C-alpha cells in the first residue's frame, strides 16, 4: 500500500519507518526547510505533497501530522474529494489550538471544568493575578506557541514575574490563558476515531514533561511516557467516550487524546491533542499487535477493534543538545553517529523508534533542529518490568552528549496507578 506523510518536521518518523519495513511504499513531505534532511536514506521524500496526490491515489492513505496553518480544513477538503486521509479535521484543529473553545465544549458535555481566563495582553493578565492571588497555571493558545508554566507559590508571585517579563518583551504577545492549579494525578486517554466511532481499545498514558528527573527543569514536549491498553474502558467511557457523537458530527478521523487531572473530586480535562503525538505514537507501536497499515485500514473502513499486547510500554525520549531548545536558537552540530554496542538483534531493534536521524552510508547520524533523536521502549506485564527492559536497551546506546531521564515510570508505579485504582477509574 502507498502512504504519503505530510508534516512540518517528520514527527511520525518511527511510523513511516515501520510502514516501510513492513513492505509499504512511503513518501514523506517535510515542510520546514531546517528539518528536510531528517530521515534521508531511510524513507523516500516528497518535495510537493500536492503533486504526489496522484502518486498515492485514492486507494492509498495520506497521513497528516499537524494542527497548524489550517491543515485540518485541507484534510476535510481532501476527504470530500475522495482521498483517504487520517490526521484530524478543522474542528480538531480548533479543539487543540483554542483552549477556551475546548473548555466550553467539555462543559457542554457534562465534564468538570476548572475556571479559565484568557487575555490578549500580558498587562491585563498581570493585573488579574495581582488582584486575585493564588496558585496558577499559565498557558498560551496555539500549538507549540510557548511552554506551559506551572506556578508553585500560593500568592501567584512566580507567575507575576513571568507576566511582567512578557509585558516588557518586544516580541509579539501570545494569547495568554490562566487556570487555577489542580492537585492530583495527570493522565491521558487516547483512541483512534473512524469518522463515526472509536476503535477499541483506548489507551491510558502518564507523561513526563520536565527535562530532568524528579520533575525538575524546563517543561519539554515530553521526556517519556508510560502507556497501556489494559483496563482502559471505564476511564474512556467517562472521558472521550462522551464525545463520540460530537466527533462524528464534525467529521473527525484520526487519533485523539484528552489530557486530564484526576483527584478525589473527579476527572478534570486539561487539553486535547487532535493529531498523532510524538513520542506517543512510537510508544504505542510497541503495544500494538496489529500493524500500522491494519490500524489505518480499520480507521478508514469503520472497523471495530485492533489487536494489542497486554501490560505496559515505557518509552524514554533520547535527546541531544540543543534540546529543549532548537538549533535556530543555539548552534549545535548535526551528523553525530548513533550506534549500539554490542549491535542490537532484530527483537531488540523493535524497541528503538527513530526520531531526528538520517542515514549516511551505513551509519545513522543525528539530524533536524530539535535534538529529539529517538524513543526507546520496553514492554512488561508490570511497569517495573517494562522499565528494566527499556533501560537495559539504553545501556547499549553510544551517542555523544545524549541525555534522557532515568526515572520514567517510577512515580506511576510507586503511587499514581494505585491512586487511580483507589478512586475507581480503572476497569
């Protein structure tokens, strides 16, 4: 089968790689010129994805990675022309990019919704926090606009300091979102939507966003995640399952994830991801017995289920400098060799999911602008088993200046999973 990937920076590289290894024909369009060398020598490239629509045809599948620049509306248009498209929709773009809209949708569907305030200017947000001191979370509208800032001080003075800096900045101000800080366990639920219903099963995930172990350092897109398909039905029914009719009405087709905070007062939705996630897609791949081609066919053909493995997958993101910044901000070399010693056997290589790399001759080297080199996963019937397998694999990695967290999954296994069970949210 033919697959055409369309994105900014080849976020779904591990998916394209697996599709190609399974014997499918794959072309990938990378819009950002700073990222176009990523996956050179690994998959074929599309220099003009619109011109390559004739190549993929209406029997092949077009995969969209992003929610930027009105790409959801483009997907809706292509579906109307008879192309088989998986990614999202215009409605999905708005759900992810417009937090106020998403919270209103959730409120209308009976979810617990925390107070939510939006501001066009930092000075207005600054006056608000000063007038209502408390612990806040500071976010910004728009995918990838800026990092989330989680305040720690009860009077909000740490958020005041950030807002004061923004108010004096010469750069264009982002739309600012403030919410009260919620205590609890942060966890997500995700599933594939066929256009009319969800494929089963759904997954549960626990992300680790901070750069350093112990929850220290910058908030990154992600440093690692624990995922499982087991015992997910109850949590799914209480969250994404309530949105099935809405997504059907709006023509959504692809993967969708809802991130939440869970405590004794219930489930509090935080935000949507209305696209394939990285590294989420790579970490899920290890738990999916069905191939990517089989899952995508089930999405497009209004299937019911796909086959999964029991237990947990622990995924660890391997980074190199300048992560969590970019090479547009900090000059760092690409082309650093990526090797394993001793070399991996075929079974071990199933746990390696390539990110910003390319092939030079027979050698993998680093590429791209972010420093997201790969994800390494381990599987196990328990989180400790999955962690041990992942870190054993990482012990073989030879990559200059690589960084990754050593505690991925430890908090989930020690406390979070037991609390979720105690609150009655697992099937």
